[in-house]
C-alpha cells in the first residue's frame, strides 16, 4: 500500500509541475522577448543587420595604403625578376661567345681550337 501511495504522489507532483511549466512557459517567453527588445534598443542593434547583412564600411586609410603597398611590391618583384632573367640570359650569351672565339673564360683558361691536325 505504501508503494501505491508513493506512485500516486509522484504522478500528482509530476502532473502539477507539467501544468505549471506549461503556463509559466508562455509568460516566460513573452518576458524574454521584451528583454531582448530592450537590449537591442539599448545597444542600437537592428534586426536586419543581425542576419549577416551588415552595412559596408568605407575602407580606412590604413587599408587603402596597405593595398597600394601590396600592389607596388608585386609589380616591383615582377620587374626585378624579369631584369634578373634578362641579365642572366645576356651573361650566358657572352660566355658562349667568348668560348667560341677563344677568349679567356672566367676561370682564366683559354679555349683554343686546333688549326690543323697533327700527323
């Protein structure tokens, strides 16, 4: 008999908590909505900007100068690389010309071609 009474009390408590939670939930939701509106108004937040559609800010001077510096650096690097490639090609051509015409090489040796074959 004791267990039956305990089960009845537990079911009654559970039912009353569920009923209280149901009525309290509606009032609680309304209170939360009011609080949210007050916070939004206090911090000057608009709901349309919360959806990821923030207004585009103008770029600052620092951002613009950074972009200019990056562009200048890229173009300077490109020009320097093409200059290096050109000078290396010219040096290779000069070495090949010197080797063909018997001029001293950079290490001091002279390349000679035999005039006639020895017998």
